[in-house]
C-alpha cells in the first residue's frame, strides 16, 4: 500500500513539516500496512524538498530506498522494484520527472 503525505500544501513551517514527516514515517514503519510513502513537498524554492531529502539521507538504513520524483520512472531500478513489490496502482507522477515529490520505500 502507498500512503501519500502532503506536507507541501499545508503551510507548515519547516520544522513542523519535518516533524509531521517523522511522525508519519514512524507510524508507517510500526503499522506494517504501508509499504511506501509518497511525500508531496511541492515545488516552491526547494527549501522543503531539500529538507525532506536531507532528512532521508540522515535516516540512511531505515528505508529500502528513497526515490526522488525526477528519477521515478521505468528506467530507475528502485522505482520499478518498488512499484512491483508494492503492487502500486497507476500513479500520475510516474514518468513525469516531478521534483515536487519524494518516495520512501519501507522495509
């Protein structure tokens, strides 16, 4: 199952957005039903996108993969593997090279 978390359109301050992300990831990891998260951080100036992606780097080893929206296509092996393993339905962002999203594939 893929869960979408929209922190880019909620007018959160940066710290609050990352706190929501941390909470949602922890809940997903411990709940067992969610296999992947789609984080919508928006385009903007890239501040939130960079914060989300830096946070993911700091969490190294906690996730099977982190896939940037601009890499999320049929030529990116983690993207293909995640979609297959999670039996993901059609995703409007697949293949669009959309920088406003980041995917987290959970263990």
